C-alpha cells in the first residue's frame, strides 16, 4: 500500500535544526492494520503527515498505492489526498459552521464524483453507522468530543479511501468511548479492506495491530 524510503523531516527553528524524522524505511501492505507507537515528540505525527501528503519530506521518497506522492503537482496531490486518503486527527477538526452532514459530505462535494443527492445519502448512512443518525443537522459544538471524533471518521470514509490515517483518534476520550471508536476503525479495516495506520499511546490497542512500528527520536526502533 505504501512505502517510505529514507524519509526525513527537519524543521529550522530559532533553537536550531530539529530532526523530527530521520531516515525512516517502512512498508505497509494493502489491507493491513498497522500501529505506530512512541513517546511524545518522537515524530509520529510528522511521519503521518508526510505519508498523507500533507507535509513535504526534507529527504527520501514515499509511494502510496504505487504513486510517488511528493512528485505530484500541487493540484494532483490535492486530488490524490481527496480520493485515496482518509484522515482522523489528534484533535477535533470538524468545521464549526457546518452541520455534521455537511462536514461529512464536504470531501465528496470537493471531489465531485457523485451527485449531491448520492453524496448526502452516503454521508447520512456513514453518520448512522457511527451512531450519529439522530444528529445530521447538529453543529459540532452541539455534540460531545467522542461524537465529534466519530463524525470525523465518517468524514474520513466518505470517499471510500484506500488508506485511513488515524493520529490518536481517541486521545482525551474515556475508555468506553475509545473502545467504541476503535471498534469502528477496525470494522472499516476488516470489512472494507481499508489499510489502517493508527498512532496510539494505548499499547493494548497497538497489540491488536498486524504490524507495530515503534518510533523513537524520529527513527524506527527494531
Ligand atoms: N512545525 C514544527 N516546527 C518545529 N518543530 C516541530 C514542528 N512540528 C513538530 N516539531 C518537532 O518535531 C518533533 C516531532 O513532533 P511530532 O508532532 O511528530 O511528535 P509526535 O510523536 O506526534 O508527538 P505526540 O505524541 O506528542 O503527538 C518534536 O520534537 C516537535 O517539537
Ligand atoms: Mg502527534
């Protein structure tokens, strides 16, 4: 599904150069559930952002589904992200001025591969699946943090992505909600065959993965 070769990212700051990720080689086959673990500041989110086509590596190459992501033009990259990749971030990321149903439909409306009616039917089905069928017209501020995270998963799935990147999707949530959200992500991986990459601090969760990637100081620990 994707392959990282000698991927690195350094940031120039006032304190000097920070090597957030340094020389990562990583292969994750299609359909797999892979977990990324490591201490705070080890480079997990930076790596996810590069794989997801959101942050350009300072070194190395990343292929997703055979495409050399960082050789695409800006326009092609935007289309690629929209079509192939779903994201669930560490913090809430729904647009506050849109209803849940519009938030979920938005990535499909941008891609314009389906009619508006079909998109909204699909969006409502996904929200229903995430247990939010009664909240289609609610605004993000009117629902709980866990419900917002579930809506974000529905949004991530609207374009049926081949790759789902989840960066601590259950951070700050209670244990029961965490289990429910993880069950949804695992069901997507198993039932739809979506490749799932999950960053988590929960080792019990990580142990359910087929592949565990341990990162320390921007590098993979063997
Ligand atoms: N925009 C930036 N500018 C400068 N340094 C950055 C930037 N983003 C991240 N870093 C640094 O890169 C390193 C890796 O950060 P990253 O967010 O990838 O860590 P993480 O493993 O996701 O941590 P956490 O578990 O806390 O989310 C950290 O030392 C961080 O301070
Ligand atoms: Mg992070």
